[in-house]
C-alpha cells in the first residue's frame, strides 16, 4: 500500500524554448515548486527525466529511456520506479496546483486502476492518478506504438472525475493551468504577484524529494 507522485520533467519544451523545469517561480524553480506541493500530500515523489537530462536538485530521479515517446513512456518509467501502489501524475509546470486536489483525486481513485479529470472538454491525462497495476497495459501500448495517454485511460476503464466533483477544492480549476509558452509563463508570474526573471534566469534553490 502507499501513495506517490510522479512529476514529468523530461519534455523538450519546444514551445517554451527552455527546459520548463528550470524556470524560476519566486525563490524556486517550477519543478521545485511542483515537488514541494505534492510532498504536502504524499511521502514518495519521483521526478521523471529523460536519459542524460541534467535535472539539478536533490530529487529522486526515474529515467525515461524512451526518448520522444511522450508522457505515456514517462508514466511507465515512474510506475516502475515507485514502491507505492498508486501515484498522482503531474507535469512540472503547474504552479497553481492545489494539494487538496491531489488528495481528492487519490481518494476518488480507490477501487480503480486510474482516475482522470474531465475538464473543459478534455481528459486531463497528465493530472491524474494511476495504479502501479496499470504498468503492463502502459508497456503494451508503448510496444504497439499507441502513445496517446488516452489510450491507456480507455484500456483501464478509468474512473472519470467531473469538474463538479473537484470544484469545492479548486473552484477556478487553477490546478490544471500550466506554462507551455513564454506568454503563459509570464501570465502565471503576474497572477502570482511575481516579477519576471532578469536576463540569465537565476536558478532557484535546491529541493528535496
């Protein structure tokens, strides 16, 4: 038994132009902030990074050897590394993630192989809970080249979580807001009352996972 969190940091951040995990957000990086938030809920946290990626900080790192195969491969690498029987999966660029939302999704996942929010017409497959027992299905889909995470949701007959089931813990659903582009990153800094980083992008302090 046990619960964990998997934080995906291995993407190439092509729309951002820089590795998103390293972007400053106050006195920490986006990755450090995300890890800190999920550690308020679960004791076991893994950062999933691609092979050779120089993620700095005192994190537990799970390496995703399947370069270019997207978040499904990252999920599989994280599920294989963890000791817990289920994990909340998240990207590293969600500065407004709420611990209460993580807790709610973990609770709603009990008795299911996955619990996936359905918000604004989209299945939030990288802000969802997956059981470790989902690993064989994830590996099979990867071997078949079926890389969309929603294929896994279908395979697992996931518990679909409606917006109404989570609005009490996140009324504006800000937990699903990420920073894929420079404009989204600047807007998130502004809304958090933070100044944009100076040229050179100073690094945040090291975090622990």
